[in-house]
C-alpha cells in the first residue's frame, strides 16, 4: 500500500516537471547534466504521488547522471543520449500518472 499523495506536491507538480524539462533541454543542448542533477531533489517530492516503480527508476537515472558529470561520457558504459531519453520518458510518464499530460 502506498502513502497518500501529498497535496502540496501535487500542486507543485506542473512547475517541478517543467523545471525538469527545461533542465533536460539544457543537458541535451550543452552536454552538461549539472542543472538536471540539481533539479532531481524537487522531483523526489513527487514520488509519494506516483507508483512505487518511479523511485528506483529515478535513482538509476540520477546515479548515471552523476557518473557522467564526474567522469565524462567517454568513460561511462552508457550513452548520455539514451540517459536523456530515459529522463524524458520518466517526465512524460509522471505527467500522465499525475493527470498533467499535455494534449
């Protein structure tokens, strides 16, 4: 059984997801994941309103983003583009689950 959704988190969800989307755009265009990493703690505030699977997925994305920031994409065993795609999918699915899907 999951925790009851936090009404404050739900009210902030559109702004949080827009911040994540903007940070993702910066990461894609500039190749620097630091803004995206900095935005992730706010995304964690939404986890109580999302299915439990969203937490481990976000954790995995965050760990790989941090590795990319520390070591550079060349020394990572994953594609930064694929990681950006995974973050975009997480954001899109969170929007759907929270009833904020764009038309």
